[in-house]
């Protein structure tokens, strides 16, 4: 089947999502879909709905996908083929003059493409200087916003795990856009590298992005945020607003309740502006997390530095239950739920954690601790304390603690 469609601003205004129905017969070994359009002037997202519902989403990252009973293009779910399907399009960007889109659907090959080789286990992982934890607990380091080839990232899941190990991280939340196709592969991909790959999905809409962290089955990004955020909670996960003050990617949808989490430190933060903090205050200060939003080697952050997983690093305090070096995904989610978190600019940089009215600073000698009691104000308006030792406990009282060096934040804790 080949179908030519024309989409312009009028069609986008009428319905952001468009559907092209088709049927799959018993003799098909796989479903092959191709999308063709002028990519210099438009961005059209691609997904599939199968007889039993969602079968995958690749957004604007792919124009060719295949789905079979036992294998599928990353971002898509293998499974039964026979029945009624729809190509699922999102009109992310269309020019004023419109764009012609050609959709081709056909029976595909029965054989899966060859798998990529797994990278070796890094031998140069740094030993982290972990902050002191409560009795029976330990601090683990990770990143709550990373992408793989299951959406618009370039890395396989083992490549992500190897990179996380090279950075010294204990865990990595893989938050691919609008899909859960990576979930079945996470545990096996992380195990050889001693890294916990936490299930996540970035619910990506035209009016903002949010993560569902945990074993939350596919969240229908076409529905209202209150619906899929409630779904995340009912399935034991947590919802987090991502980069909520990032230009066209800012959060612009109404919410009836505050989210459980907010990405307070995103790689786009220049580490001195208070804008994200002011938005955080307007939400009622949900539990803050950090996310690199890593997609591929060669990316850079807002300061011009090379971007890797763990830039920034979110620390979570989990039970030291003797179950091994890698924390369980459940323990990480529960640490978030309890607010037992801290954020630093890297796994090996200074970090500070709160203990009641005190903050314990590790590796911050010579930095300035700024206590911001009202995050709706500028960061420079907080009380200032000098850090004089490599491991120092300072009484700060209530407020958000930021560790500043050379005018930039290098760590924070709520």
C-alpha cells in the first residue's frame, strides 16, 4: 500500500495526530513501514498502532521501521501481526505551504537484522567519593534522563550501560520518547557492566515533556497530563516535568496537582540563572532531580562542556541491604518518593546531602554554600557560608542549599 497525503497548518490545527489505517494478512512475516517527505522543511513523527493497541513510536528519528512477531526495530514492540493497524503520525512541524507525505506499508522480511556487538566492560571506572549516609543506607549515583536507539539516541542499551560504568555511575534511567520497547532489555543490558538501567519513558508532547520513572506501562501521550501522571502513580512510578523552562520545549500544559518530581537541573541550565528555581517554587517544590538528556557522544551542555551521562548526577539514598553493588530500580524509585536525593555536576565532583538542619559537604573545600530560603528569588540572594574542609557539616536551617564555585553551581540539595 502506498498513500500520498498533504499536511499544512490547517490540518495540524484540526488534529495534531493523523492515522493511516491498513490491514495485515496471515501470510505477512513482518510489517514494513516507510515515510517519505521533505525533511528540510518539516518534521513528521512516526508510530504504529496494532490490533491490540500501541506497537511503537520513533518520533522524527526514523522514516523506516519493521515489526515482526519476535523482533522489531528499536522503539517498537514485537508481537501478533494479523489484524487492523494504523500508521500513527504526529505533525510536529509543517511549513505554511504544507508538506507532501508518502506512506508505504508492505510485508517485510522474516529475518531480523544482525545485532550490534556489545562493548567491553570499561576498566577505568572511577571510584566515587560517596557522601555519608544514614545507618543502613548508602548513596548511589545516576542520571534520570538518557536516550538510546529506542528513540532518538545513537547508543544501544549495552553501549549506554558501558558509558555509565566508565563515568562511575551506579544507575541510569533510560527515558526514551513515547515508548517502552526498551523495558524488556534493560536488566540484561546493564548486568555485565554493574549498572542498573531504570525503566523510564519521556512522555513527549507538543506542549512539553515529562518522564514517567519506574515500571510504568506505556503512557498515552495523546491524553491529558493528569491522566498519565495518575497512571504513573497507580503503577508504582513517579512523574517528573522535564526541562520546564527551555524555550519551545518548556512545559505549557495545565496540571491539577503538582508532579512528584521536577527536573530542576537539566544540561541546559547555565548553573547561575534562577529561572528554573522560580518555576520549581511555583509548582510547590516537588522533589528535584537532575538529567543530562544525553543522546549521543559529541553533545555539549549549556556551559559548552562535553555532555555525558551523569552531567548532572543525581544521588539517591537507598538501603544498603547487601544485595550487591547495583541498586534495584525499586529502591531508586522509593528514594525519589522519599525525597532522599542530591544533585552534583558530575559523579566525581563535590556533593552535599542534607541531615535535618545540617548539610554535609564532601569535596567542596574553597566553595561557597548558598542557602536559598525563597527559591522564587535570585540565587545570589541566599545566605552564604564558606566551605573550609574536604568533609564539612554546616548548620544551614531550612532552604535549598547550592554549592557555588567560580560563579557556577556545582552541587545542590533540597
